[in-house]
C-alpha cells in the first residue's frame, strides 16, 4: 500500500506540479505553436514536449519501484494516454483513471518480480 501511495504522489507531482503551462501546451500537437522566439521559424515541438513529459513520469516510476523497465513502460503508456487526451479521444477524468490503472499494474508487476 505504501508503494501505491508513492506512485500516486509521483504522478501528482509530475502531472500537476512539475508540468509547466508551456509544457502542457507544447505537448498537444493540435495547439498552435505560440512560443516561437522572434526571428525563428516555427517548428514541430510537440513530440519533444510530450516525450519529455512522459519521461518525467517514467523516471518517477523507476525511482519508486526500483525497476527501470517499469519506468520505461510508464513513459510509453503515459505518452500514449496523453496523446489520446490531446486528440480529444477522451477527457481529463478518463485520462487520470488510465494513469492510475497503470500505477496499479506497475505495482502488481513489481511485486511479482520479487
């Protein structure tokens, strides 16, 4: 139960506290790129922003579980889930439920590995 608590805390930290407004906007490919410095040509940013955000979550899971493979799984799943949300396939509530389900799966997998 303690590990699940820390996985949820890690998720809350990475999804809300550590994610800047700029990152939240840049990770969505459907938002216009309004953060282009003067004189620079607009470029596709969303894959980098979404990837960085997903890696933050993967790092949290890897640190909490002690398993980098679960961290990698989290990074991939978190990126896919957020991509779906950014595509308006579902809203914030299902997005958060899917993220929580992943944490429960990682915890079960971590316990099975022992």
